[in-house]
């Protein structure tokens, strides 16, 4: 049995910004990132859990914003941090 996301009502932002400079917190602190994620509740750009700062998942936990999507070019998927599952249907 696969897990299902129960937080689709939190999705407010699905379109990536036209230009993304990088992880907002890493840019502010001089940190580095591996991949970028966008919070689908508020649009904040953070780094993935493979990055030292893990800012996307930290933001999800502290702001109670459960779903983030990949902000990487060509990637079209979302993840629910709370339910630990891919989000379907996938916001575009």
C-alpha cells in the first residue's frame, strides 16, 4: 500500500519564478547547495536534503508548509515532507 499526501489543500504556488538565483538562506549566509526546491505554500526557494543546509525541509518543518517541488530545470515532481511521499497529481 502506498502512502498518500493529505496536504494538497496547502498548495498555493505551483509555478516556478522566471529566475532563481539559488537557495535564499544559502545566498544570505554564503552557503552552497546541491539542488533547489520551491515551497508550494509560499514560493520560498530552499536547498535539498543532499545540501549541507537542508533549507527546504527545515522551512517545511518550521513554517508548517508540507509540500515542495523540484526547482531544477526539466524536473516536474513534488514531495510531501509530512507524509513522506510524492505528491500526485503533480503540480506543473
